[in-house]
C-alpha cells in the first residue's frame, strides 16, 4: 500500500515538498471528500457506516 504525504498549510513547506503542498488559509482546517454515485458491490461505502471501504486516515504533524 502506498503512503502519500500531502502538506495542507498556509506557508510553503519548503521547495522539496511543494509538489505535495495544498495552500490553506489561516484558521481551523477542514477536509471535504467528493464521492460520486457509489456502487453497492465491494469495495463500496455502502451501507453508510459499515461498507467495505473507508477514506484513509489523516495525521496531524506539527
């Protein structure tokens, strides 16, 4: 399984990490996932809360 590090922050994380940087405004961040019409067969988010797929976790790194 691949692990991706994406920096979501106001200031640049440095030239080496800018390709994975999503600039964000000041304040508390929130994430939104856009999911299109899901299928019922696995892997699926259905039924809500107990499907066979879920989004990857988010880790706060300071």
